[in-house]
């Protein structure tokens, strides 16, 4: 090959977009630990610890709690492919980009899609779901807990009750929110829940934690038709992750080390303390954004603490703002998705990024790049956030 390659050197970044988020030094170290075989007794111990830590973050006792060896979208696909049989009616609540992805998967896996459309920026009410279920025969319902495209946090506890009253099972997407806010899978009676490694868990992308309760397991084991994916078949996967330990695929050993270490950090901090930290840093960030005279896309009561679209001021190109933040400060924020494309930028305060230093840096940097683009902020965001931290 007749070309030169430079040495890998991405430089320093602050990953304050919709994921991946910053990783702790200990997680980098875990990734560089020596490889062992995936059926090595040492790795088997790591697998057991990983499952236990997953149960801790999901707040569940579910036996079927494993990391899928692929990204969050594969977690989504695992849930739909295992639970849909051809012709099954499936209700999907679409309030943004990822709800729409769920709907696409239902159709690809042979389900009969019943779709209810929510307004972007507003969560679904339990009565909307009840009405939809009264008018169809869906026995499976999918909803996104934190819709990363809009920044809405969707209450799901009452929806789970309604789904159960109709004899159905509920799938909840917690890719963006697991580890950042309270999602007690067992006490909310979420039947099926999936997440991703790279958002509030602050591990590298490429792993999708999944948990399923006994109702979901029984439905899967009682299927009349085979699951239309070999790789994501939970029955086969549980023979690998369960006590049989029979070869299914080769677990990505280093990524599992990393996920385990990231969850160990969450365990050491304590889940509740982590939730409080996410809430505090969101509150300081909000104070800063409000003081600067900028606007959130979502009304306050519906906002998730870990991801928020901020509307670009009139006449300001949000892509230019993002470009300057990355160029001048190494800060990555996300662009707007779907209806918000070109109108908003999305700020993530996920996992290791939910820190005072990140919030203060971002607010200060934002003030400077806005000025550079010709927009004078109303007041200092940094000072307003400082008041929150000092109180
Ligand atoms: C990021 C995300 C996904 C997809 O995860 P990938 O790891 O990108 O495949 C799904 N749902 C939500 C809510 C997300 O934020």
C-alpha cells in the first residue's frame, strides 16, 4: 500500500453529546487488562460478576439479565425478535426518533404494528396507552423511557399497570437513562428492559444490557415459531451466560471487563448517589442556560436530567456552534435529530460527564462561542450555575 498512516491520536475530548460519554480512567485500565479465553474459569467469574452488577443497576432479581454483545440497537432488536411471533399485534408509542426505530423493528420481525404518535417534547399519558390498548389486540407494548432525540423522560410505572391489565408485556428502552435516573425494573414491573453501555453507564459502546422477567421468559420459551434471529435468541444466549456455559459466540472479553469496571464504579458510588449527582448537575446546567437567555426544547417537568436539546438563538447556526465547541474546547455536543435538525443542539450530562467541571466548562465555552457567532448572552451562565453549586 502506497500511503502513510499517522499514529492513532484522537486528542482530549469532553463527550457531552448523546453518547458515548466520558470514561473513567479505571475503565480504560480494565480494557487493557490481559485477555483470557472466553470460557476460561477466570472469565466465567467475570461473567457472573457482570450479571450481578447488571441486576444492581437494573434493580432487578431477573435471572435473564445479560449483556448482549452489540450496541443498544441490538438490545432493542433482541427484545423484539424474541417476543414477536408472526402476525402478533404490537403497540409502539412513538414520541421521537428511537420510538420510530422500535416501530421499524416490529415490522421487520413480522409483527402487526399499532403505532401511536406522541407530540415531540411531551410524554405519553397512561390514558393514551389505555385507549390504544382498548382498541387493538396488542399483547406487547414498546416505549422509550428517555427519548434521546427530544430529551423527554417518560413515566412508565402507570403504563406498565395498564399493559398488564390488558394481559400484555411491556418493553422499555432505557439506553440513555439507565444509571442516570431511577428505573427500578422490578418494582415498576417492567417486563423487558434494555440499555446501552456508552451513555449513563460510561463504558465503551458495543454492549447492550438486557433484562427479562419470568413472564417474558415463559412467553419466549412457549413460542410456536422459531425466533427469526440466531445471534439474538435469548434461549441460546442463556445457555452461554447461564450455568451450562456452552459456546454460543465469543464474548468481547475486553468490553466486558470495561462494562464490569464501569458498573463497579456505579456500585461504589451507590446508585442513589449517582441519581442525585445527575439531578444536581442538571439543575446547575439549567440555571446557567436560563441565565444566558437560552431555551430548552422540553418543558421543565418533562425533562430528563441526562440529555437536553437547547434551541439555538434566532439567526445562529447550531452546527457552527457545535463546530466551535469541538474545535476550540474539545467539547462534543449532539446535533438536533428529526424535527430538531438544524434548530437545536443536544447536551448530554451522562455518567462520568455529569460533573461540576464539565458543566462549568460547557457553560463558559458556550458563552464564548455564542459571542463569536454574534450573539450576546443575557447574563453569565457560569455565575448562575455557581450559585447552585455553592448553595
Ligand atoms: C443511543 C440510543 C439507542 C441506540 O443505541 P446504539 O448503541 O447507538 O445502537 C437506542 N435508544 C435510545 C433511547 C438511545 O439513546
